[in-house]
C-alpha cells in the first residue's frame, strides 16, 4: 500500500499538469495540485465528476 501512496505523492508534487478521466464518461477522477490551481479550484472535490471536455472548454 505504501507504493500506491508514493505514486499519488509523486503526481501531487509534479510541476506538470496531471489529470485523469473516466475513459467511458470523460468525468474527471483526479487532478494534481498544479492543475487544480491552474483552473482556480480549491480541491479535487470541486472537479470530480465534471465532464472534462465541457469543463475545459469553459476555461
């Protein structure tokens, strides 16, 4: 389990935009800190479940 936690920490601390979506629904399931900040979001909960395609077109 420590390895999984290390992987998430790696993505959180990257100086790159990282996000993941559900392959079928295109709903956002993950954004790292840098991506959240770029879109003016405070937490992952603000982005989770939103359709990535529609969401990114607005910004």
